[in-house]
């Protein structure tokens, strides 16, 4: 049990580092990779199924965010850093650095996003954060 706790702590540390560096796709990818590996550790701890693919499919069915993280790690999705428009109504939620950048870049800031198979883009940090939260609660 102590090994899974260490891995969860490492996963949470990587997630916190990704949050602290919101433009680092590398740090966000590390958190995604650790989340993927953590799912394998959860499989090793359980006795209900002997099929790891079925176990992971079950996790993905219960968490859309985790399904997207699995797809990212498999290479089916990719991360991109690109400009995202910030509505004026949301300016109060921006960090000072982002606010200053947006003033000089036509109300846009850089964000890391997931590119889905259909080309749609979604903010990546909330997806990875939700997946990490799901995995943390699944092992508690």
C-alpha cells in the first residue's frame, strides 16, 4: 500500500507543478503519463478482473477526463499551446501576467489545449486535473 501512496504523491506533485507552469506542455504531459501509470498500479492492487484493458476501460467509462488522458498518452490526442480569446467579462479571473499579455495581444492569452480527433480543442489543464482528482479518489 505504501508504494501506491508514493506514486499518488508523485502524481499530485507533478500535477501541482503543471498548474504552477500553465504554459508547459511538458509538465502537463508528465502529469498525464503519471496518471496513466497510476491506473496500472490501481489494477495491480485489485482482484476483481485479470484483464488490464477491461479494467482501464472501466475507469475510462466512469471518467471522461481520464478517457481523454488515456487517449493522449496513447497518442490519439495531442497537446498544443496556442492563443485563446478571453472575454472581457472574464478579465477579473486572470492572473496579472495573463492580463498584461492579453492587453497587448488582442484579448488573447496562451493556453495548453488538447486537440481532439475531430479537430476540436479543449483546455488541457482542467481535463488532466479532473483525471488526477478521479484517480486520487478512486484509490482513497
